[in-house]
């Protein structure tokens, strides 16, 4: 797992724990439901890490084929790592 992925997962952990802490502090108030989406976002980040950022970026740019856009990013990254540097 890369540092970037760990960072995204850490942000997700902070969001989820923070939202749950706020909800618990409200003692069952109906307003606790306002932090529920934040807890879900944190949980999603904890599970998927940086892939969530790639999906959000693809959606923001209007890709109708998000899965193909994600796959293309992975292929480019893999090719960059596999290509030997040019020697002169």
C-alpha cells in the first residue's frame, strides 16, 4: 500500500470516528442523522482508499464510462513503472 493510499484511508478513519463521536455526543438526537453521510464517506475512504478520489475525479469530468476511466489510469500507471528509462 502506498503512502498516498494510507493517507486517504487515514482521512477516512478520522472522518468516520469524528462523525460517530459527534453523533454519540448528541445522545440520540435527531440531529445526529446530519453527520451520518460524513460517517459513510469516512467508511468508504477507509475501505477503498485513493480509488475513491479517482472515481470522484472521473465523475466530475463527466466520464460516462467511469470504470473504463479508472482502468485507463491503472494501465498508464503500470506502464510508467514497467517502461525502462531511456539511456543516452
